[in-house]
C-alpha cells in the first residue's frame, strides 16, 4: 500500500512538471508528434527557387550598362533584356540592329551566359533606374536548362516550373518598377545540338523542357500590358530543322537569324509602342 502511494505521488509530480514546459516540449516528452512549432521549423528549412532569387552576375558588364543608361540621360524607350542571344545584337546582328532598333531609342542589356536570376538581380540593382521605358522585350531562360535543383524537377533535368517562375519574376519586377510600360515576352528559342548532332528541333534534348516552359509563360499574356510571342518556328526550315544558316552552333542566331527575328517581332513591337512602321 505504501508503494502504491509513492507511485501515485511520483506520477502527479511528473505530470505537474510537464505542464510547465512549452507545449511542443511537453508533447515531445510524452512521445507525441511535435505541434505547430515543429511545422514552422519545417517550413523555414524548405528551399526556395534559385531561378527566381536574384543573384549577382557579371558586375563589370552591369556597371557599364549603368554608365550607358546614365549617358543616355533618360532617352530610352525600349529595353532589350536577356542573355547572349540578346547580347549579340551588338555584333552578329549589328547591321539589323542599327537599321531597325536604333531609331526606337533602344538600350541592349543582354549579357552572354546570363540566367533568370542574373537578370533579376541586374534589374533590381540599377538597370531600370533613370528612365521611363515604353517597352521591354525579354527573352531569357535557355541558360537555366542545365538541370533542376530538386523539388518538382527532382534534380533529374531542367526544373521547368522553377525556370518559368524565374521568368515570371523578371516580368513582375519590370512591371512593378515601370507600370506604365509594356512587356513583349518571347518564348525561349529552339536550340539543337551543335556540330555532328541532329538539326531537327523535335529531336533536340531540350525540346520537351523548352516547350513546357513556353507553355507555362504563355499564360502571362494579359492581353493588355504583357504580350507573349513564340517565334521559334520562324527559325526552322520546312522540315523542322534549325539549319546552320540560321543558327550555326545550334543556339545563337547568325546574321540571317537576326533578320528573321526582326521580321517576326517588329509588327508587334510597333503595335505595342503605338507607332506606325515605315516600309
């Protein structure tokens, strides 16, 4: 009987001690699953989307862009933003650029090798300051195709959802900074294997990923301020091949490729600017 009384007293003291512990600790002591605190911790540990997270890149070129923007003293109507495919308007596509883009008061902010996160960082760090553009043409994402980071992509290939979110983040940042301006969002261009590989677009290792990303970002078209345009087929021949005449290395347009690009987008560019294109 004495032993029974001691056992009851011990149980009472243990229960009393637990009642003074924080709820989650008391539950753990009892062997029960953690409550809300444990759930919040799990949420905090969840990784974000690196493709939609600003990341500094090529700051030397970025600084030169800031200097160029400052020198233009606000006289910029159109922004060309992207990676090497946009960057090469300065060289491979220079003749076409001077004829078609220059009269529209354009600044080319493309940087070779850049990604959705790199462009995002650049736009948040000065490349949208000091002027009031009317239009941005954005084509970005091809350099993000190297692989997924986990999550929906599973780390087994391009995370198409993540890349699409990164593209959307770029559109959002531009529109927040310049709500009066419009966005011409281009689908990621077709790309095929280089020398020795198949030139047929539908046989490209990147075909499925690019097609899926473009389908997702096409939904950003709001019929008013954001226009989505997929001009990929303009680069293909009648058999669906991306020929060396148009993209010699299977990725970057040749001079001929830039001419095709201009022909495909200029009617829309002028329409979005509210201007009439001289023939």
